[in-house]
């Protein structure tokens, strides 16, 4: 299963992405085109560029991190 992470370019989001990858999870990140992705460099990720306020980007199934066990 692939986990979609929003907010992945930030300090906390990038740490969560790294933890998911360390656990062997496949990770997809949704980032705005103008976002600085320096915190994600070198990581094996699937990038999706868009904005959650955009109805097209919101069509994917989301798994809010706050609910992750």
C-alpha cells in the first residue's frame, strides 16, 4: 500500500516521510509546484504536484497522518 503524505516538504512532514520509508512503506507526496523540496532530496518517493484546494488533487484517497496508528 502507498501512503500519501501532505505537508511532506516541512520539517515534521519530511521526518514522517523518512520514518515511513524506513518501515518499508511506499510513499507518495503531494507538493505544491512552488514548494522547496530540499528536505526530500535523495529519497525514493512518488511525487504528485498539486494543491489540496484543487478538486483534481483531492480525488486521491487520503490517509491523514493524525489518524495513523
